[in-house]
C-alpha cells in the first residue's frame, strides 16, 4: 500500500482562524437653588449599532499611525494520536505594512515526540512509519484586516449581552450569530473596551463544520488583545483545539491543540531584505 502523503493543517488553521464608553451625555438636569447644589447629568445608553460603529473606528486606530510592523510569531501545537503525541514549536519573524504586504520567515523549530508506555508518556524517537503532520502559520496583516464580524456585519445578527464597569470605563459583551445556516461562518462573543472602543477578547464557535470529513469538532477558538507601551493595540495570543475523525489507519491525529503567540513588536523599522529576502 502506498504511504499516505503528509497532511498539512495550514488551510484548516486559516479557516478556523477566520480566522477574534464613555457614554454620550444627554441634557443636564437643571440645578436646584443654592450655590452648593450638585448638577446631575443624565447619560443615555448607546445602541448596539452605535457600539459597532465606534468599534469600527477604534479598530482603524489600533496601530497608532505606524507604517510597518515586525514581530516574532510562535506556533505551538500539541498533536495526539491513540498512543503517541507530538509537541511542535515553530518560530517566525514577520513583517507587514500599511500597503497590505506581509512576509514571514521561519527562524526556529523544535519537535518532541512521546509514546504511551505503561500508562505514562515517555520520550519516543521518530521512525519512518510515523505520520507526518506539520502545523504552520503565516503572518497577519494587522494594517488592513478588520475582525471578520465587523467587516461582514450584514452576515450576522448581533446582541448586546452585558455591560460591566472596569475602573473608569465600561466593557461591552457583544454576541453574534450568522444569519445563514448554510455558510461556514462562526458565532462568537467579543468584549469591547470603551476606553477607545477596541476589542480586548474574542471567543468563537463554528456553526457549520468547514471540513466535516476530517474535523469532528472544533472545541474552542479564542483571541486576546493587549495594548503595548506605545499605545498600539495588537492581539498577542490565539488558542484553538480541534478533534479530528479517526481515518487512514491512524495517520491523522485524533486531537490538535494550537497556540499562536506574538511578541517583540517593532514599528517603522522598514523592510529588512537580509532577513526576509527581496520584495
């Protein structure tokens, strides 16, 4: 029997990764008599449409006017078979700019393999019969990419789920679901910080399975955003876990957990041809 070709989860990663207030013052109440009386200001609640519109504007300012960005991206994958598991880590240096151009180059790689022996995981040496799985990722073009649920608002139904007060500003919890039952669009919950109307956290679930013959269940997808010391707003962590179907004589793993981490951000340093090659 010919050996199955190595399986790549790159396309799966990108499909799954779709890849994740100051309230307006109304009219002030007139003061009562007396010089020391307090003026009470009535504040009206923003509508959901206003929240989404402000969030769109906030997303457009998240990189604080920079022209380009270089950062380190680490992809860590934990891959399980019935009696084996593999831990992969690949490190990339990524460049992107405000024209939409993006390029990544791999700068490091480590793979560790284990086997189940007497109920415990012990180190295992690779053999030619081992299935070949490689989890990869390209960079993300932060300058031109809006969160899909904002860019494709007409495809979703939105609902304001909650408002919570964090110090001196409000966090909105907004849920969304795809209008169509036949499109492979995720549902999710996003948290919007009204300090500058930027997303701080995203959680997604898939309503329709994009790869039903391969994927049994997408258990979780999440993305976390942080503000850098210079005021830039970037996502620093993306997590997902996928359960796959048993097929091809166990050549395909049963479960894959992936973490995408971004760090060491540098801005406006230009394109380094020595590292990334000619454009």
